């Protein structure tokens, strides 16, 4: 008991249509026929779908080699671990700088009376050393924080 919907219809234009679709250019005559023929319209739709699937498969074939993917993942993991270790070093470094600054201010406050008894030339020398060491310390600090 076959019904009319189960019967596949074909058209004499199908070979010309498929050939034109493979070349990528539909002549005007074939294009007009496809617009009026349901069998050729279906053929064009199916051919377009299969062509898209083939292109997607070709794009998937261009994946990098598995060894390269694995190597990149290992490299990313190493970089992540290195950034963690650098972050902990920077935390300790910043804490040491803050502690040194607090200690310097505390000592200055405790021995302020003593500094008035030190000869002026010695105080000028200490001040000059301190002022010259500040830019160097700043440069070293920012150099250590920069990414090389």
C-alpha cells in the first residue's frame, strides 16, 4: 500500500543541478527550473545541507595535534603555579617594606631627643644617604614588580 507521499520523485534536471551546485554557480535557466520544480528544490536543499556538513568536518580537521594541545595545557599550568608563587613572594616583600617603614618611624619618634645632640655634619650625612637611597629603593621596588 504505497501512497503518493512515499514515492520519490526525480527530475531530468537533477544531474545538471548537482553539477552546477558543485561548480558553485547556477545558470539562470537551472535557477528558474529549481524555483518551479519541488524535486529539484529538495535536491538543492539537501545538497546545501550536505555541503555545510562537509565544510564543518573540514574545519574540525584543522585542530592542532593532540601533543601540542597537551603541551599548551602543561605550559598554562606551569605559568599559573609560577604566578601563585610570585604572588606570595610579593606579599612577603610588601609586608617587609611596611614593617621597615613602621620601625623607622618608631625609632625616629623614640630617639628624637637624641638626634638633637648629634653634630650637624653627621645629621646632614645621614639625611643625604637617606635621600639618595630613596630613589634607588623606589626603582628597585618598581623593577621587582614589573613583568619581565
